[in-house]
């Protein structure tokens, strides 16, 4: 248990006046990946937000032993800035160097878009940019909420390759998605069972 990067113990989540889930426990260790699946409204995104510390559980505890990086419906990149400048902004906050950004941009095939304002990117390009931000962060825990939405097949393959590299380096993944995305050795948690 000491190797766990993320642990949720008997967590409950209430949104509005609706109990989404209760008594939920999970542990993520280095190299592990957990797929949260289930219908809309089952609590997948809420669980991701609890793991990130953006929501507080109604009961139970959430323990993160390392930094986490999040993708959700918002890209969290300044729309007025050119893509490279927007990624550099987060690199300074994450205290990573420009090489980390270069590697992330290359991993998601974004170099031709480096000078394009974020607001001008397509939905799929913004998702790739958000993924580049996660990759560059160096965070050991990736919390990905529908990361492939809007991506074409080539971009989704790059996403899967980035996840494989992250896990090979000892990173952990919590994935909320309607699809497993072809990620190998993925443990599943059916959120629909408690909805």
C-alpha cells in the first residue's frame, strides 16, 4: 500500500441533492491504469474531480502522494496566446523546462500549430494541446476525463502511446471515458453499477 500514488477510501459524492456514489475505494500504484466507465451521470467526471482535489468528498478520504495533471472539458489554456506560449506558461508553473514542452508538442504532433492562438484551434487540436500540457507537466498521476473527445484516429493513437510511455516510467492513470481507447492492461471500474 505504501507504493500507492492515489488512494480513495470509502468516498461518497453528492452533486446537488443527488448521491452519485458512496463507499467507493480505489488505489492506484505506479504503472497502473484504471478505466472509469458507465453512462452519463454515473459520476465518472465527479470522481476524477475528487481525485484532483477540485471537489471534496461527502464522506471518506482522498490521498494523493504525488502531483497530478488533469484533462477535463476545459483545456485550461489561454485562448488569446499562441499555443507554444500557453504551454510555456504552464511549464513555468509546473517548474519544467522548455525541453519538456518540446517533447510534449512532438508527442502530440503540434509543432505546426505552435504560433496559432489557442482560440483558433479545432476541438481535436485543443484536446491534443491539453494532452501536451499534461505530458509536459511531469506529474506522476494523470487524471483524464474523456481525453479523446474530438480526436481523430491518428491523434487518439498518439494519446495511447503517450499513456503507455507515462506508465512505463512509473506514472499512474485514472481515465474516465465511454471507450477503453485500446489501452492495454486497463483495470475497469463500472460506475454504472452504483448509479
